[in-house]
């Protein structure tokens, strides 16, 4: 009969040192996060934040594996560590007061950023990569958290960020929603098929109108009440992939989608809908001006200019617009006394 294998004493020592070190490290992380988020929190948030702090520890390892090791955030291999994190994460959400906007910051940290890391911020193909069921659930969750930040204040305004400003979090969630709402397995956001869907889907149209209003009010509020944070996030010094460019690009898309639906369904009014036209013109001009002042990847600028032609709406009132090189598959047309930014300059 063979004797059972016994680990050498040296290996036992190494294992013991590793285990003790692992426990000490995680205890230190917990204590640092506890002091940061729990001790000074309002009483109404303390119990929820205790659970949040517990979720931080497995989340750190989960994030490392997704962001650095580059394991997809939906890979089944990550299920054990993800399940542990989600247990405390969802337990914390249950303890948050009703309509507490801080829950949206948790969602961004625990969910949205992991999606970002997996696809390297290349949004638009969520349904294709992860299936319609997952994408539909995730996108609805993104919308719900945009609503949470739009309609309700943070109970603890001193904790304005969880690794990123509230304004940047908000713009990131808008960015994901506008890029991935379509749920089309075989297409990208601005495919011909999705453009047609945008022009007839009343539910998406209503959501875009709502997002448009929410975003305007949210940014106006933060510009007035948190000017330093707002100026920092919306700085043009952060390059082409900055929140500044993302904001104007998505405002351009959102306004275009709203007008496509209105024009197609004979709901368009020159007076009532002028704001969307102006938002489009303003966004285009801001991005083009940026490209004249700062270094922009050539391919990115070419893509944006193609997007301009693809989303273009002909204005029959303006003879110059009749000569446009529009490639818009919807062929949208209006007849309004609007002036482009170039005409206003003249």
C-alpha cells in the first residue's frame, strides 16, 4: 500500500505565506474602501455601502482579468468570481433608498465598464457578440440607469464619483445606448436596415426624444452647480476619444434619429422641431472645428465626414442644400427657412 503524498515543508510554507498575504491584502483593500465609502456616508446609505464595499474586492480581480488579461466579461470561466461580486452588489442595491441615483454609478462601475473593457469601447455590435436576449436586457438596464441619474439627485453629493465623474458616467451610458439600442444581429448602428427601423419604430423614437431632453437638463444642471467638474470633463484637450467628442457625436445621432421618424411619419414641424436641426448643425460644427484645431486620426475624420453625408437631411428651402451629396437611404427632406452655420457666418 502506497503512502499518501505529503507536501514538502517548503511548499507548505510558501502556501501559508501566500494565504496569509492574500487575506491581509484583501483586508487592507476592504478597510481602505470602507473608510472611503462607509464611515462618512449618510446614515441612509451606510448599510448599502457596506455591501458595495464587500463587492469591490472580487470586482478588482474580475476587472483585472477582463481589462488586463483580456478575458471577455461574459466568459463562463469568470462566473465564480462574478457571482460573488454580484451577490454583494445586488444585496447593496436592495438596501439603497428608492430612486437613489448612486445605484447608477454602481451599474457603471460593475457592469458598463466591464462591457467597455471587453469590446475596447467599440460599441454597436452588442447583440451580435452576446445575443439578442442579453443585449435587450443590458440596453434596458442602461436606459433605466440613465433615467435614474436624469431624474433623481445623489443623496451624498460629496461622493461625486466612483472612479470617474458623474458627468462622464452619464455620457458613457448615453454612448452605449445610442450605439447598441438596435439589437440587430447582422447589422451595425447605421446600417440601411437599422436606419429604416429608426424611421418607423415609435418606441425607439420616444426614447430618443426623452434622452434628448434628459441630457440637456442634466448637463445644464451640472454646468451651473458643478462648473469645475463640468469644464474638466468637457475639455477639448482630451483628444478625439474624449467625452467632448462623444457628447457631440451622440447628440448628432440622437437628433437625426428623432427627425428621421418625424419626417417619415409626417410629424415634422419647421417651428417645433427646429431645435433638433440646430443640435445637428451645432454638433457637426463643433466636431469639424475640433478637427481643425487638434490632431485627429485621419481615418476617424474620414468616417465622420461619411457619416455626415449618410445622415444628411435635404432642406429644399435652401438651394445650396439641393446640391448636397447625401447618401442617406431614407432620403429625408424638409422645406424650412433654416440657415446653416456657414450661412449664419456670412
